[in-house]
């Protein structure tokens, strides 16, 4: 009788937790080192080596989020395997939409209409544990900035706000 391998239906929860912890660590590092980050919208994306931001480095919000994922060995939120392509529209299409109270640290928030999004940021805390979680946003020349989701959302009043699940699977014990 042949042995049928058991294929997990979701990623290992310990790997998910480690990845989310690394995302948080990297986000906090960028906030402390915000002066190293300029702001520019350009493609292809230029992803900097792990915590080795070269002089004059600049990126936009979607490149920043993609960089955090690459540094943290999380999935490419654009779905392109870190090939230097993507933007907030590709992130919006690639990831599942969830409610704020289903988010975990490292999940994303996208602002704007489908196909014409304007911004993406990464949650530092999840909405499963916090009603007004902290988020890190890189949307201007001031560098990555930590704020509450309500403060960031207020800047996009009247726009569609979509919370996006970065890492699918059983996250039930990891916020």
C-alpha cells in the first residue's frame, strides 16, 4: 500500500509568527532610521540590501512595503517574486481583503479605488488585538512614520480602505 504524503493546507504557524515578528522588527528599524529613506515614485523598484540603505535611497509606499517583505522573507505582496515590478494596484489585486478586526501585524492597508489605488501601508499591530492598531506608512519625504490606523485613515477620508492579508493560513494564535 502506497503512503500518501500529508500536504499542509496552510503555512506552519511558527513560520508565520517568526515572519510577522521579523516584519515588526524591520518596520521599527525603518522608523528609527527614517532619515535614510527618501521618497520617489519610480519603476522598476529598487530594493536595498538588508538594512544597508545606500546614500540617496528613495522609494514609494509600495516599494517600501515590498522591501519590508523581502527583508523579512515574507511573500512578495505584488505576486511577482520580487522581480522589481509592482505597485499598490498589484498588491490590491494579489492579496485577499479582510476586515480590520481580522488583521495581524504585517498585514497591509490599501487606499483608493480598485485599479487606481493611491497608497499602501503595513500594520505594526493587528486589529485582532487592538481597536486602533499602529501602522507604518512611507508616503512622503519624511520617511517611514509610525501612527495609529485612525490617523492614517483620516488622511484618506472618503476613499475605499481595504485591509489585505499578507500571509494566508492559520494565524489564529499570532497577532
